[in-house]
């Protein structure tokens, strides 16, 4: 049975049979000659409409037999012979009709088959038309074929690319059925079809073959058809179809007919796919080219902009140059003028110096002369005084009244002369610097009372009121030289009484705001004219020549007073107006300071009234210096000097020697600057406004941060031994010559240059040791080489090194042991270590080393370069101090109980982060465990959860790690019930929200973004640390 | 007010990029505009969208558009041992320096489909450094990363790769490292044993390790200046002192803010070295 034979309508065969039987019965009952049998032709013609080619012949045969039977059994009628003849014709007719029918049906069926095949081909071509991709093509071809051929199951395999044949679609096959993905030529039936290009048919398919499935069940097709699609001798596709019904010739023929067109379609789809791929590739390449060219264009534009900017700046520079040339010319002129002036000044200075020297000489001569003279004068004067006294006493009674009076006059004159000589002597002594103060505590009330009592009588004689006033705020005692103070005040009081005709004289003691003690002697006497107020302090000068005659006196008293007060570290001031009296004020420090320099304070207040206060010490003033422009310069010198001009001289000199200079004008500032800027040298004056330079020197030498700074002392007082004892490197006594200063700077410079750095090289191979030593040694680097660990330890104990280069293989101990010993034993200082090793390190070894050393160098072609580089880095501290990240970590130092003794597992492959994180956590008392990837983390956790070992409290998990990444590790951890609650914090360099969500989804408790914020890390750990 | 179509296109493009960032956290806003525009125009054709706004709508409502769009946004052109001179210089001049480190980390930033990574892995194996090296291959396109991890390339590209490999100064054949099957070549799995593949964005993410060598070739060309500066800043932070940075043949550090922090190591091959004093 084929699809082209119309299925007979159920009644058609019966109808034919019925009509045959009806005709037979009619024939049997009618007598011969009745042509009933003619109706036998009807069933024969009926068979034409039943599409079975054999049926007309069969019916014709039947009808022939029946016609004969009818002849034999029909009742007699017509002449049997005629009847037989008729029936004979009838039989012939029946056969003729039968064979015609047979031919007709067969032709009809053949035509239908052709139609079927052609419509199949056309429909398939339509399905395959258009721009379809391989999967779509496969799907369409298979569906079509299965439906058209009425197959129940199918699979199609198309050739993809050059040789591979891959399954693209299935039909009616359940999803879980095992259908091969690819087919190799020669592999099974499909492979055979692929290889031979022939259609294969399988009847009675065995178990385990392509199955058909629906929701109600599944079954196995009985017949199998495997057809390759071939063009130009190559198989482009294979289809396998399964049927329940037997496979017809037409099916095979259809497959054979469409073979080429399907193959062509597959091939062209392949071509199209490749073309498409190539097009996209080309587009992408074009894109990259374009992006590159854009980048180039941008670069080009930038270059152009830069060149324009350059041109601009060049024009500007040219203009500047012209301007500079102009200013240069001017400067030159000015320089010449200055040179002239300088020469002149130098000449004038030389003349002045000569004069000054002459003057000093003369002054000395004068003082010496005076001292000698006084002595020489006093000796004879003494004799004449005694004799005059003897005469005046007139013991013999042989002198007249007049003569006694004359003798008395001689004695008085002699006494005056003696007082004068004493004064002159005092003055000379003071001026020659030969007078010394002997400080002792002085009770002010007693001292003043005593003083006033001495003058009470004299004042009363003259009818003057003499009073004294001791202010409440004045201290009860001061420390000064009472003899000198008494001398001064007596002088002032006697002057006041002497020059006052009527009114009062008052002695008042009070405290100045700056803490010094002021003794004021006020009178209501004649006063002193303004123009004479300065001169009266000069020796042998009095306010008025006439005064001398009227009031007598040597005129030396005030000069001596002034010098004495200076000696006491104080000053004397005057305010006065003619006819209104005068006020002399003596100001002395409450405690006599031996180191204090002698002040030359102005004698007059600007206002002309008694001074209320002395000028406060110059604490606030600050000289302009280089502190704003110290670009990390190592050549910085600190100048401590309150005398501004001299400080300037030192400042300029420092610049001349290409130092940067800082200027401090008092002690506290000096110490602060030295600590802040760590200058390479200090030039220190001793006499400073706030406290002595010696105490500055002491402070500098006591502070570890400033101890190493060389200090050169320049002072007007000779503290040579004290300064050197305190640690100064040199001492200069003011006044200093320029050459001396330059010499001092040179000393400081050579000191700087000789800051030799020391490197310890530990290396057992003598050749290597020599090479490394040569490499590192320079005039500023001293290399000490040792060959054994013991030697290394001995060296470290006995001397300090700035850097250490360590080989790991030593004859007596390994480098690891050495490092461990150094780090554990406090006897050894721990300089920065560079590990220089010849062998490759295991990751564990590297980890262990990283604890002690930040740079590990494996010996090789380029290792020398890196060694030199790293060593230079340590020796000169190019990167000053710690890197910011580490510095930040150092701030967190406080030990919190939350982490004390807790076990934290850090899972991280980056050594830098491990180091950073553990350096934060270890000071907090946490015990750190390290794993370098997820797998190691799991091992570590397993290890820690064994009985007898400490369990891990918190896990810090990096996400990007080799072997097993963080997320996988977390998932693995969470799979174990005993680790469900283990706190895990992930560390991620990613900023995206999803990543954070991903770590939470994987089972982490929290996350922290890199770079790690120390405070956040600590607080997170505290939050998650189980209580 | 009427806006010129070109201007409107720019606005739409910016909105699209904003939408992409807000929804999927892929930040392309710092990429060079001209290049993005061209690539997205291709995408418009492919998705059959008349304008960026329509594409935006599609993107917001259909997550499956994202991977296909990413293909257009990230340019995945690469070849193995591209610019053989670069690799020759790595071999001759950079490797001796790297040999002084006990453990080495290499970062292939923007690894795309992995050609660069396999080139470096092969080079490091040939130079005997593989055992102590960890490679980090990062990209923002998960699809590219998957392909990089698979290490499968079309067979017809192998001729070019092999030629490049030979010219990079190799001592053996590239075919030692792959197996050809059908029309594809599969690279030796052990080559990626020491590699961490990870999604990492130079736009938003930060440094994850201390690196000795960074290769970021033909990536910066798609960035605008501020983004380039950010990326180079990341590299600067990640590199150890005297670490190496390799850029593409048309890329330069000259105009970057970080230019003074790097020294030219091999100017022709665009290999830079992080300076020691900053």
C-alpha cells in the first residue's frame, strides 16, 4: 500500500461484490439469451474509482467466470450456441474493460506520485528560501520532511564550518533521549551515510533506537530511514527519520530528489554565517583602527596645543629675557655703585676700627692711669689729711683760731679730694670691667628703712620731708648685690636732698609689669633741663657748670650709679622738668643673672614722664627666613640669635654656603624649630631674651630627635668649656671675624658630609661578598662584610647599621634563623633587611621572610641593579618615613580587649595586604592565621576545628584568589553545619553593588572595600566577633 | 525648541549610558564618545532599533539584551603575541628584572577573550617564570571572560598567532601549546592553572594586589582623559616600585597626570616603569 492508492471507501468493495452477485442472480434466473450478464460491465467500470490497479483485472476475471457459470446454470432460452457466443464476447469485453481500468488506475497513481514529489520539492524549496541561519534551516528542513513523509521521529545533522557535522534539530524526540551531538564520518549508520552519501533503510529497528515521545508515552519507530544530502560529492547534511509504517519508494525518492537542494542550502547558510562573522570581525577591527586613529589624533592635537603653549611661553621667555637683560644692566650699574660704596665703607670701617682700637687703648690707658694715679694720689693725701687733722685738733694749743680754721679747711678739702679720688677709682674699675657683683638675698623693707634712716637727719636739717613707700606687690626679698644697690640709691638720695630747697623727697619701691623691681627717687628740686638729661650721666658732667659751684660734688656719682646698675643687670631712667623736680628710677631684676648681658637701654622714656614699664622681651618678633621654602632640603641650618643684624649676617653667610637657614630669636622657638624641621646644624647664641642658650643646648641634647644635630655656640661671654661639656661641637667668642664664621660653617659641612652610612653584608661566598661590597660601597657608605650567622649577630650587637643585606644560605645557620633571632632578642637592633638569595623561594618561605623584610631579591642577571636600588632606598630614605597606608595603620595602636587572644583567619593571596592587615590586628592581641586561597582556608578551618586546637573566631576573605576564589570558599564553608555561624567578612576591590550582594548571597556576613580603612576593619571585626 | 538631530543623538546616548549604569552598574560614561557612538550605531542596526531611546527601552525591559549589547560596547579585537616587538622586549629586557622577585604577579587588565593572557602565560613558561607567577586576567564583559577561560580560538587565526609567536623570539613552536580539533584550537589547560579570572572595572573598582607587571594594551584608547588618568592611577598604585606597565602601540603616558611618576623603559614598545621617588 502506498500513499497514492486512495483508501477505498469501506462500501466500495462490497458494492462491487453486491452488484456482481446481483447480476449473477439476475443472470441465473433469467433464461439464456436475456442479456442480464451485460450488467457485469458495471462492476468492472466501478473498479475504476477504487484506486487499486489490480482490482479491475480481478473483477474482470470474476465476471468472466460468473458469465460462464451463468451460461451453465441459466434456464434455457435462446439458442445456447448464440448465447455462448454472446457470452464469449461479453467475457472479452470484460477483460478489455478490466485491462483498460488497470492501465488507467496505474497511470493515475503514477501521476499522483509525481505530483506529490514535485509539490514536496517545491514546498521544501520555499521553506529553505531566504536568509536563514543553520539552526533555523535545520529546524525547517526536518519539520518539513517529517511532516511530509509522515515520520514520527527525526533528527537532522548539518555540517558546520569545514568538517564537523552537528545536530541542529530533532523532531518528536523527547528531550531526555540520548541523541548524539556530533557525527563522525564512518561512525554508525549516520557515519556510513555521511561517508558513502547513500540512503540507508533499516527495517525492524531494535531496542534503544531513536524514540518517539508524547505526553502519553513513548515508543520506538519500526522503520528507519537515514538520508544524506549531497552536493558535488560532499555530504552537507544527514537526516534520520523514524516511521511506524513501512517506508515507501516514494519517500526515498523524495529524499534523493531534495538531496542536492538541501545540501546547497546548508552550504550557502554556512557561507553566509562565515561571511557574517567576517563582516563583524571587520567591523570590530575597523572600530579599533578608528579608536586608535582617534587616540592618535587626540595625541596630535595635544602635541599641537603643547607646541602652541611652548611657542607662547617662548615668546614670553624672550620678553622676559629682554627684560632680564635690561635689569641685568641696571643691576650691574648698581653693583658698581655699590662696590664703590662698599670700598668706601670698608675704608671708613677700617678707619673706624682703627679709631675704636685707639679709643679702647686710650680708655684702657686712662683707666689704668686713673687706678694708678688714685693710688699714687691717695698715699700722699693720706699723710696730709692726718697731718691736717692733727693741726686742726691743735693739741699743742699753739695755733690761733684762724690757723685752726685753715687747718680744718685743709682737712675738708682733703676729704673732698679723697671722695673724688674714690669715685674716680670706682668709675675706672667699673669701666675696666673689674668690678664684680656679689649677689645675696636682700630684705626690701629692712634695706629701704635703713637707707632712709641714714638720710632722715640731713633732710630734717634742710627742712625737707623724706618718706618711703614699699608697694604691696613688691616681693619681700630680692637677690642682688646690696652694697652696690645701696651705693646707687644713696647717691640718688643725697643728690635729691642736695638739689631740693623745699618740699619732699620720696623713695618708692614697686614691681614693674615684667617682674623687675623699680626703686624711684622723686624730689621737688630744681629739676634738669631736657637737653641736659643725657649728659648728666656722663663722667665729669653736671647739669650746669654753675650748679657745681653752688652745690659742690664731683659729678661722677651718676656715671658710677649707671655703671653699677648695669652691673646688677638693670637700668636707670630719668624723667624731669626744670623747676618741677626729678625722678630717678633704678630697675633691677629680682634675681641677679650672671649670664645676662649688660643692657644698653635708653635713658629716657619717650613721653618724658617716669617710665611705667620696661619694653617687654621680644618674644613675638620673627625674622624672615627660609622656613616656607624647605623642599625637603637636607642642608638646613638653624640660627639662634636675638640680635637681628648679627642674625642677618649669619643668614647671608648660610646662603653663601648654600644652606637654607631658619632664624629663632629666643630659646623656646629655637627648640621648637629644631624639633620641627630637624636642621642639619644649629648656630646658637647664649644670651637670649627668655632663657639662656645653654639651656637650649641642654634641651637639644636631651631630646632623642635633636640629639644628633651638631650645635656651634657663638657668644659674647666665654662659656667655652661649659658649651663643649654640654655637647657643642665648637665655640666662638663674640666679636667674631668673618673668617671664623666661615670656618665654623666648614666644620659643620664636613660633619654632614661624613655622615657615613653603614651596611652589613652577610654572605658566605667570598666572591659574592666582595662583589656586593664593591657595589654598595662609596665614600658615604661603609660596607662591613661577614660570612657567618654568628659573626653577623656579633657585629649587630656591637655596632649599629643602617641596612643589612642577608644571604639565606649561611654555613652555621640559615638566614631565617638569623632573622628570627634578631627579631626576638632585644640585644640586637633590627635594621632594614634586604634578603639576597640565590634560590627560588617556596611561597611559605616568602611569607615567613616578609615578616622581617620588605625586599627579597633573587640573584640573577638584573639583581645587582635592584640590590643597589633597594639599598640606596634604605640608606637615603627616599621615601621619607612610612608609606601612607602603613602610617595610617600605625595610628591605631590602642589595644582593645575585644580582639585579645582571638583567632582570625586571613584568606588573601596578596602579601602586602596580609602584612598590612596583620600589622593592625596583631597589636590588638589577635592571633593571625593565614591562608593564600580558598582551599588553604578550608584546610586551616578544618585544622582549627580539630579537638585540642583553638577554633577560628573570624575569617577575613579576599575574593580574587588563585585555585579557589573567595565566593566558592564561602559556599564550601557554609555547607558544613558546624561552620554555619562562623563570621566571614569579605575584602573586595570591587565597587559594584552586585559584588557586595554576591558575597552576602554566598554566605558572608559583611564585606569591606579595598583599600582597607583600618577603623572600619577593626569595627567590623568587633561587630562580628562572637562574644 | 528644536534640537539638531546629532545633538539629540548625543543626549539619547548619554541617557542610555546612564540607564545602563543605573540598572546594571556597567559604567561606560567615561568612555570616548565618538567611538561609543559608532559602536552603538552598529548595535542599533543589529537590534533593529531606530534610536538609542528605543534601545534603552529594550535594555531596561529585557535583561537578555545586555550581554549582546556588551559585545558592542567592549571591543574584543585581539591577537596572540600582537606586536611581537613588545613581547621580544618583555623577554629580553623585562624578564631579567622580574627574575629577581621570589614571587611575581601579572595583571592583564582588559583581557578580552584572553589572547594576551595566553601569550604572556606562554612567554612566562618559556622563560621559566611560570611556577612563581600569578596572573590576574580581568575584564568587565563576563562573556569575554568565559571565552578567555575556555581558551578556544579559530584554527585559521593560528597561522598569524604562530608567526607572531616566532617573531617574539620564541624557541619552540606555538603548536606545542594547543590541540587542534575540527576548525578550532584549544590551548593547554595548564596554561591557565595560575590565572585568576575576574570581573574588574577600571572605572569603578580599586587595586587588589601588588603587581610586578601590568599589561593593558589597546584598552585606554576607548577611554576619555579623566578615565585614562583614573586607570593609570590604579596601575600606579598597584605596581611595586620599579614595576612595569605595558601599553598598546598607539597609547602613551605622555599627557597623563601620572606621566612624571613613570619612566620610559622601552619607548618604542610602550613599556613604562614606575619611578622610585614618588
